[in-house]
């Protein structure tokens, strides 16, 4: 049965002007690149960016890896751990930035797939009825939709702004898990409420139509026949380098069994890439190998001390000494199992650092009942990145 809505329609429209590019440049212009002595076998790792392209650029600049389009550290490489999209409003720019690095320096830069990119790839298939993009939290920030429209109008910006207002009202009643950003009838068919029930009934058809167009433009940007879609489909799921195995979520012994069945890490990556297009991914993810892909991107079992004996067996099978993952956020980089396990998602994206899984505007805003408050966006790129070199791990701030 559909849940009742204990609040009234959202009222008022406020256009939002950000001026973000100038703002971010001003915040970081005094930072100096991290000085690194020459070394052998250096791997730098940047964790989840979640729709914050400028902080991605900031960290690459801080590491001093590139100057005048030249790779400055011949013995160094760079690994991104995935989750370029969602939660922040600049997912498209984040993907374009990371892709540009893999295009320019294919032997130096590895960009792994995160669970949010996998959800995006899965959403493209028609059989995925309730899509990740429909969620009222944790997925596509409403402002991000404006990036996929050729020429967004003032009306588009106003619609997105009232969608943010509606989202804030949902958070104030802790109903985000019961809501979908889909037409009312569609949401009710899946025993959910629709975000559009917060609006006057005469306004719903138009708002629902506009949101459907925004969502369609977003998914079409990453279709298999597009450059960005093909790039996402060819990302690795797991990567071994410098004695470290990298993946987005984590590894269980069951996942390792599936990897071994297909002939190892590279064969497993190839199997995913062969089945990642928008016509086959839905069916593939229902197979044992596809489930292993999904589990690798969402697994959090390595974060417990009692998992250390299992981790030791996993590392021995892969002939590595460490496992490094993103996906599970914390204020800083963390380590367990006598530094065999490294959790590297340190909230590098300012939107997730500021507002978590909720969608909030830059300047902050509160719900009508005052129970949910969006704090102003944190101004600086915070968190930590990591350097693996000759068995040693350095945390860089």
C-alpha cells in the first residue's frame, strides 16, 4: 500500500547561480604541488570523487604528475577507484576529466568502475524498470541534469530548483527510501510514493514530463553508441599493480573463486567488458559472474578486523601484499589487518562531504519544518590521497 504523505506541497521557486569555476580556483590557488623524490614503482590513488570535477583536478595538480601535457614522473602511475558520478552536480565533468587523463596517458592512468557507474550502465536497459536514477537520494543530483541538456533555460533551472526543495522536504520527514522521482502512477505500481505528489495536482503532468526528459538525456549521454558510454563499458573492475590489488568495493573468497574460474584478473575484466553494453548488461548481471562483478563493487566485508584471515588467503591467491578499495567513506584513509587492507574513500567530493547522500544546493537551505538543514558547501577540497611505493604506503593531505 502506498504510504500517506504527511506534508504539503512545496511552494516557491528560487533560481540558483553558482559561479563555481571562479570560486574553486580562488580557493586552491595558493596550494603547492606535493614534492616527491624520484622512486621506483610509485602508484598514486585517488578515491571516490562523486560529481566534483574540480577537486579531482585539484588532487592531480597537487601530486605534480602533469605539466604542460607531459607526464612528469616516469616511474609513477595513477589509479582512480571509481564513483565519479552521483551525489555531486558535476558528474559529467568528472567523467570527462578522468577520461581525458586515460586518453592522454593510457599507460599511466587506470580508471576503475565504481558501483555508481555500474548502476548507470544498468539503468540504460529498458528492463530495468525502477532505475537508480529514480532515487530521491544517493544517485543523480538534480542540478547535474542540467549538464545533459544542450541549452538549459531559466525554466529548466527553476524546475530543478523546486525539485531540490521537494527533496529537502522528503529528507525532513525521513521518507527518502519510500520516494521515487517518477510519475505518480509508476511509483504507486511499485508500492512507493512519487516525489511529484508534493506538488499541486495540476502541475504534476508537466513536471513529470520534464523530469522524464532530463533522465532520458542523462542516460542517452552514456548509451553504448556514445564515446562516454563506451569508455565506461571498457573500465576495469579489478586491477593489480605494484603488489596491490585495487577494486572499488572489496573482495570475498567467493568473488575470488569466480575470478579464478575464468582464468584470472585480466580475463575477468575482459568478461565484464564483453557484456557491458546496454543490450546485454542486464542479463549478464543475473549470472554468477555478473553477480560477482556487482558484489565486488559493493562489498564491505573487508572493513572488519575478523575478516583479516580471509583477506590473507585472498592476497596469497592473487600474489599481492595489499588490498585497496574505495566505496566506504570516512573522513580519512584507514587501514586494517597490519596494513594489508586500505580503505581510501576519504570524502574527496565536497558535496558528499557536506551533505552525505542528500541533494543540497551550494548556499545551504532548510526544510519548511526546520528538521532538515543543508549546510553551505565546504569551500576547500579535503580528504586524503595515497601513494604506494616499494611496499610502503604514504597518506598525502
